[in-house]
């Protein structure tokens, strides 16, 4: 084989850590990137928690990278691993952005969303969605995914999140159960959760709930670790104080608004 031809053949491999380009010039996820963040033992490999922005985050488990509510444009994800699974919780712009989804949900990426979200997607994405309404379940790459209720209870906030439209998610990876609240108040279904290893709980007004509501619910369902997220303008130190040290919950405050 001629040496120049061999070099050309190997060059995509040699530069696999660099930013690739998807069709039509859209920045794609770096194929050789690794996910950093907090590590949580699941009994079958560590779960990696990587906050991104507001309601957007990445989870890594084994060889799978999960993106939750990816918004903000392709550049936000350019140095992160490719998505194996994408979860979308609701129709609002801080959860759903079709252009970002097109960039993140590459060939082979599984996409899970409630029917109301699926209905708003362009055809090329809508045809790929696994629709999950409240209470429905699926399994992707060894991860059990259940859509759980997320809605407002307070009458003046009901217009933001009606019951049955958006969802939260309950994921099971190894022995770890992970709760993603989505946009919700401290609903009975949240308070009834059991054996949660990691919880992501929203808090911001007027759209979801107060710090006090969130802390009170966390004290009831007692996740081992809780990350306050979707929390712009909220007093997270007050949340931590209200959760308190007496129920065995570790509150992890991270910077969700650095990007």
C-alpha cells in the first residue's frame, strides 16, 4: 500500500478527539470526548453527573451518555461525548429546542419524550421518538426509563404545567434509581418516591415551586443525594439549610449558570 494513501486512511482515527462536523455544517459531538463530573456508585459501574445549564445535564453510565433537555445550541455540547439517549421533559424553550436536538440526537441516538413534546418536533425527529406518557416505561441500553408525573398544584401556577403534558423521569442504572423532576411542584407522586439514590429537583417561581416546597418534599422522599437544578434566582443555601442534616440527604450545590 502506498504510504500517503495509508496516512489519509488513518487520519480520521488520528484526530478522533477533535470536533467533527455533521452534515450541513452543524457542529457535532466530539467522538473521543469523555464525561467528567461527580461519580456515584451504582453497583454496576459509576454514574457520572455533569451539570450543564439550568435544566440541561448529562449523565454517564458505562458506555452510555444521557442528555436531559439539551438546549442552547450545538456548541454547548461540542466537547462532550455523543449522546446514546436523550430525554426531553416538556415543551417550553428551556427544555425543548429542535435545532439543538438535531445536533445532539445523531444516528443511533435514542430519543424519549412525552407525546406533547413529540407532536412539536420536526418530522425527522418525530419519527425517531419513543413516546412516553406518565406511567409508561421503556428500556434503553440497559437503563430502565419511566415517565413520572410533573405538574403544578397551586391554582395560579397551573397554567404553566398542566397535569399530563410534561413529565419527569425515573431511571434505573445498576442498583441506582435516579429521579429527574422536570417542571413540577411538590406533588404527591414525588413525595411517594422510594429508594432514590440521586434526585434532581427543580425550584423557581413562578413556574415550579419554592425552595421551601422543594426542601419539604426532599425531607419526605429522602434521596441519598439531591441536586437542586432549574433553580435560577433561588436561594440554594436556604434550600440546603431547610433540608437539614438529620434525614440522611446530601445536598450538592453546583453552578448551573456558568454557561
